[in-house]
């Protein structure tokens, strides 16, 4: 694993770019999200291809890649907030310039399909941020403001869940670098050059998704486990798993499915972290920093260090 690089903390007056590496977005939603960022004291630049469309994406892969490269290359841009997820980020990875992003590390925020970018940037040693997107949670006010502000500016105490905020599925306590993102994207990346691999010193793996039936959750966990993704993982914390619960007529629960899929792994497991696809305000998590998952008490995740410098 490349040595960890924390991007410079955002400050009042900094320029933040909004781009859409994946799905197409509506202008009204983008402008609403941009207004929230301006209200925080940031200047905002909208990427040129942001509002274009090609099939189900915000422009062609070449145009979306050009936007992303341009935001990284311009040192006046201090942060990048993705507009939304959807699909399409994977098509950028083969031509994404690793040397460029290493030379110009900066705050990058997003989730869902943006997990592909988190995987790529994390492999370059960059801390990134699993959190609200401009045309979604920022536009709709469904993000958790304190965790976002602390994550991108370094002002405030690192995030930790409220006492009893997680459901403990398996007891234990572990520390490691927080990694992960959307479960279906991590499963899709298995077997590719961008597949998830735990840090050498161990990882706490965060997994979240939306509207996936329990049998699909089981299948994706099997795929990751068979691909060796859990080697070096010291603890696993799931998101809210919105819309993933078993049906009322099923004779089992999602928790039972997860427990069986991860049977034989001697590590703490918890459920309910409200980041990404969630009904609760979306929490911003710095990926790559050290964290502790404590499942010996009521269950909690504690971020142990800042994600910015």
C-alpha cells in the first residue's frame, strides 16, 4: 500500500469543483447543491460537461474524464464534490491518470458508483470521503453537516457514532484503516485491477447498499470473500442497508443472512452506520484513516484521526 496522503483541508474562499463522473443530473439540483457549498464559504466551479447526457451518463466517458482531470490539474481547485452516483465511473478508470492525482491530492467526496473512484484513489494512497453529493444530499439537505464540515476542513472532533448507534452482529473490537463503500460496486470491482484490498496494517471495512434483496447481499459477500477481499480485514461495519431487509413473509432476517455469509470470520461486525444510501442524514466518512470498531459494548465506530492536513 502506498503511503497515506491527506489532502489539504478546505478553507473559506477555496474553490470547489462539482463534476459528474457517473449518472446524468438536472441543472436545478446541481445549482441547489452548489448554493449549499457557497453558503459554507466556498467558491464553486461547475465542470463543463456536468449537464450533458450520453446514454445513462453525464456525457461520454472521454468528456467526464476530461472534467475530472481538469479539476485535479488546476491547483486553484481545492476540492471535488461529485454530483451523483448512478453508473459510469468504472469507464473512467482505465485512462484515469494516477500520476496526476498523486501530484495534486485534494478533497474528493461522493458515494454509490463513486466507490470506483474511491478504490482507484485509495490505491494511490489518497484519503477520500464517502459522503453527500451535490445534486442529491447537499441539494436536498439530507446530509449530516457536522461530519461533513469536520471531514473536509479538519475543524471539530473526528466522527464517532452515538452510543448504541450500531447494531452489533458479532462481538469484538478492532482497529484499522477505514475502507469500503457501496457493496455492489466493490463486488463488481472484484477481479479487476481496481479490486479492493485491505491495508497491510489491517482495515475496517465499511459496506453499504440500497434495495438489494438478502439473497443478493449473500451473493456479493460470497463473491468478495472468494476473491480474497476479506484478507486483512479486522472488522466490518454495514450501513443502514436501506431497502435490503427481508420481506415480512420471509422466515429469516437480513442480519441472519449476513451472519451466515460471514461465518468463520473471527472479527467484529456491526450494522447501521448512516453513510451513503440512508434514510438518516448522510454522514461523511474519511476513507483511509485509522478507525476503531467497538462491538464489545453497545456498538460504535470511532474515527481516530483527521482525513485532511
